[in-house]
C-alpha cells in the first residue's frame, strides 16, 4: 500500500509541476500584439522527498499560453495546461492523476536580451480515492535571458523563484517563419511543502523535483 501511495503522490507532484515547466523566450513586445504558444513536455520524471519518497513518470501533458503586449516594454501572459499521469496498479488498485495548472504573468522587457517576470501560479489536482485532492499557489519572480546566434536560432535561459517554488530552464529557439517559432528546452522545477493526505491515515508534506524536455510552437496572431 505504501508503494501505491508513493506512486500516486509523486505522480501528483509531476503533473502539478509539469504544467509550469515552460517560459516563453519572447522578447519583442508591441501594444495589442498577441502570440499563442502550444506544446507539451516529453520524458518527464519527478522525484519526491518527504513523508513518502519515490520516483514516477508522466504520461501526457498539454500546454497553452497567450501573451499580449501592453506597450514596447510590458506584456501580460496567461498559461494553462492539462496533465495526466501513467496508470499505477499496485495491490490490485489502479488509478491515475490529473492536474490543471494556471499562471498569470506580467513581463517587463529590460532590454532586447533580458525580460523580468512577475506572476502568480495556481494548480488544482484531482485523482482517485486514495489521496485527498490538493492545490498549490505562489507568487514567483524571475528573469529570461536570450542570445541571438543567427537569423533563425537563439539561445534562452530562465530562472524563476518564489516561496516553495523555483524553475531553471535552458533552451534553443528556431524561427520557422516571420510568425512561427519552435522552442525546445530542458527544465528543472522544484515545488516544496506540498500537502499530502492519504487514506485518512497518512498526513505530511512532500518536496518535488521535476525534470523534462519541453516542446512548444509559438504563433504571432
């Protein structure tokens, strides 16, 4: 039974974090201009430490983000995702976890190569009957830096932190056309002090570390 709870708990951590593992390397803002990003995270893995330490793997994740420029230096961004874990069957019990993360960010372009990020994140989690539903909310702040390599390629890196949350990400951006960009990145996110309540007899906190590769297509509308 402990293995079942461990799988459920770490799966929950995975999907909770996976929804927030991407940050747009966009550095061009314009009043009224809107961009759409869609994609997923591949080969995600999460490690949990706390009441029940364990490791699990994700199954499916979808991400979407809309960014609208307020002026040449400011933009507002909304992100939302849906993430599902692999089924776990231990001791004859089978279930999966599902999460719906949401982010609201204010982006400030300090210069063409550096963007400041300030935002709020909230994730709602639901799954089987073995672990109580949970949620995590936090303010976060960080920076995204970009370095142009050529007319089509650019490198970007993001560092974000807040109370019990953090994100480190590095990737490459490829310009497919004037209005379309493909972003590939590796991210590592930590979410700490997450509530854990299972089968009405296990209660505590968990610290999660998630790693994975994010693939996103960005479209200028």
